[in-house]
C-alpha cells in the first residue's frame, strides 16, 4: 500500500505543477495575445517579357538609319531576339566580359562601357564606326586577322543585307560596378564567308583575293 500512496502523491503533484505552469504561460486571455508575424517567402523574380518600348524603338531606328546609308533593307524588331539578348546580358552580369559571346544561332553585337553615359544610338553608332576599317572594294577588313581595336564584325552585323530582324537587351548593370552591358541579336545571322555583305550574293575570287 505505501507504493500506491506514493504513486497517488506523485500524480497529484504533477497535476498541480502542470496547472501552475499553465497559469504562468497563459496569464493573458487568449483574445489578447499578440499574433506572431509570419515572414512571407521571397517571390521568384518575374520572367523577362520583351516589350517594344522607347529603348527598343531607339535601337531599331538607329540600325535602320545606318542601314539606309549603305543601301540595305531595314530591320524589324523581334521579341524572341530581344529575350535572347537580354538573357545573355544577364548571364554576363557577374563578370561583364564583353569578349565572350553566346552560342545561340543569331548574329550578336556586344557593347560595354564602364558607366552609363550612352543611349541606344551611341551604341549602334560605335559598332557602325568600324566601317573605317572595312575595304568595300576588296569586301574585307583591313586587319587580317582582326584583333581587338581593329575589327569589322560589329559593323557588318549592323549592315548585313540579308538580316531582317533585331532585338537588344537594353543596358544591364554588371555586379560590383564593373560596367554597363548591351547585347543585340540579329537574324538571319550575317558574317557568312564568301558572301557580299551588301548584296547577299556570292563573291568572286581571283587568286587569293576576294573581289
């Protein structure tokens, strides 16, 4: 019987402690208790949706103004090319490496500047200015092989006669203030060996020279 009495005593003591603890933890009426603030999960970044805004209009106008100067047909804006250009610019945001091109099927021009002091026309004009290094008589760049600071590929992408569509990323700011990055994609791609950039016709060759 002593064991039964001890067990009964322990049960009563536990009940008293539980009651006291309950009173201690819930002394404030339930309807007066403050609700805990829940932290909402960070929503995923919205997917990029290309729109024909003022910036894209300016890139298109700049291209077509310069294409008119060399007598090739105008381009139209393309949202698929714009999305591709924007996607590559975002991938390069970390290192801002303007010498590293994407592997997509489009023609591609990349413009980089250490700070934002340009508009779409400035970027396209910068590419077009490579015309000074291009020999239209020989249909070849004067630099062979082309090197940084002496190249013609950006110019040819702007004016390639059989290209019909263009889309540009707009200015993307690189991480750690590494600069501002712009990509334009072209379709169909130019820079096809043996093709006259201004007519789309095959070039004739004489010996080792293209004419």
